[in-house]
């Protein structure tokens, strides 16, 4: 059984209870982060901590924990649960005011709820899926307009994964006004020649922590990066396609809506970026 963290205390997962009036439960009024663990260490903790603060600020939600204390909780959970490879899930909600009301509760009297738990994933870095590549379908992006805030409002992304599953695919890329926004839980990229193309940052997509690192590594490796919109038709005709996220790192996409991308197997660029990302992340992990 896992040891989890709830509002300042470590406890067995079956003893961690949250109120039925918690606004995370009633209204998806909460934000989250997922930090990966490699070799028992945290990948890009700083990036996740900064984005957490940004999400909280955007929702005028109080941060219940300092960055230093948060790092300590992450490390302690890794230690207590013996995690070598996996993820740490963190969620902060606006707390439980004791009733249901659309109006935000007074932060002086209603404390945020903070929860962290580990997900043990041995072999995460050497995932066979990375060798094979994944298949995506395209679906309409009908999410709200502040996708840059990492809220727990994940019903549509969850439905998107189910649509993909029913279609025999692994995930879905979402399309808005004819252009790909992102994957249900990852950023989307295509490769043409030596050029990596991905949508520019805006309120339309989550500002991926893995995205920032991968684009930096790509530039350091003299690859060309173009931040612009692309259509699903352009993606189908690209040499390669891939996704990035904290839990999948860099993952090749080999099929889009049943059409093979390139040769229909992982190409040259995505596997190389995965290699660099894993190597550099492991080196910089804390
Ligand atoms: N876009 C969406 C919609 C996501 O849910 C995620 C992962 N949470 C990402 C992109 C990737 O972000 P990161 O690299 O920070 O995991």
C-alpha cells in the first residue's frame, strides 16, 4: 500500500480522505502537476513548481506550500514508496467550504486541499511503446479557452482517449479551426527534413515542461525549431511526428487517422530526441 501526502501529513492511501464539499470534487476547482522520477530522482522539479504557481495565480488560489517544502514532500514520497522510475502526482484544490456555492470561499477560512501520491512505473524510460511508436486519431478540440492553466478538468481529454481506444489507436490529437492544438495529455510535433514544427505557446495549449526542455535540447543539437500552427493533413505528410509529456518523455507517432507517417515506424529525429532528453534529464534530476 502506498504512503500518500494529504494536507501536511503522510499516511496510508486508504486513510487519506477528502470532504464531499471539496471544490475539486464538486467543481473541478483545482490544479495539478505530474513530475517524473528517474533513478529515484525528480525530473525538472523546478519547472513543475513554477508552473504550479502560475496555475494557482491564474485562478487566484492560495499556494499552501513553499517550493522548498514541496521538494521535500516529493523526495520523502519517493523514499517512503521506494520509487525508482515513475511519477509523482500533485493536486491543489480550493478546499472544502462546508457547502456548495459557486462563489469562491474566503481563503482566510477555507484552506486549500493538497494531495500528493506516487505512481510506480518500473521500466518507464525503456518503454516498448517508444520502440514501436504510437497511433493517434484526430478529434475536435472542444475544451475551454484556458488550456494553459493545468486544471483537473480532464473529462474531455479522458473522452478523447476513449475515442482513440475505440478506434484502435493510442491517443487523440485535437483540432481547432483546422489546426492541431495538442494531444489529450501531451504536446504535438511534426518533423519535416531537419525541422521540428510545434504550435507556439498561447492560452490554447498547456505550456509543457517537457516541451520546453526538448526544444532547448533540439536547438543545442543544431536542429531547426519552428513554432507555428500545422494541420492534420500536413502532419500526415510529415517525415515524422511525436509527442512529449512528463510521463512519456518523447514518444514517436507512427500513424495518424490510419495513415502511416513517413515509413510508419519511428524515424531518426524523435528517437534521438528521446535519447538526449532521458540522458540530460537523468543528469539534471534532483
Ligand atoms: N498538454 C496537455 C493537455 C497535458 O495534459 C500535458 C501533460 N499534463 C502536456 C501537454 C505535457 O506537459 P508536460 O510536458 O509538462 O507533462
